[in-house]
C-alpha cells in the first residue's frame, strides 16, 4: 500500500531529523548522553506529531552500541535488528486491543527477564499501530 510506504519513507531515523519537537528531543538526548534514562515515558499529542517516531528512535538510542550525540547510529547490530522489528527487546503493543488485566500480567511477567541483546527492554504501547499517519 502506497500510504504505508510514504509514512515509512518520511519517518525520521534520528532525533536530528525530528521536526517541531526540539525541546523534547533535546531533553531526551541529554538524558541519553548523561545515562540518566527514565523507566517510562509518556508522549502525549495529536496524531502525526511524532510520538511513535520519537519512541522508536529512543528505543534504539538507549540500546545502540555506538550512539552518536544521543541518537542511535542505525548501523550496529542492535539498531538494525530493532529497525527490522526482529529485536526481542523492543516490543510494540497495540494498546487498543491489549488493554486487559491479562495483558498487563503478561507484560509484568516478561519484564522480569533481562534483555537478550542490548541494555534495555523497551515496550512501546501505542494506540495507533497499523493505522495510517496522515
Ligand atoms: Zn546503533
């Protein structure tokens, strides 16, 4: 489907490519550079403002083997596997259909295990997975 290709094509891969969210990007990259990362981040905003994009860059940045100025290198094995969606440590969850007590219990059980690759397990809980961002 062409709309998927378009939004994938224009989805930024680095914090420096994210437009209009400079204060958030600055805060996040400073935290990554200082190795002072929060255990959870809540991104609020209307559709298309970059919540999922920033979450995905953040997921790579905290696990990247050679981060560049707080951004992921997008070249190391960890970055590549997260980008390809094959990393077991970055889990995307569709909140719209996984909002039950059992789902939360499942997440709580899984987070007890250490990451298999990289430093952190990242859960991206998104309400808009699979929808076109236009
Ligand atoms: Zn990397």
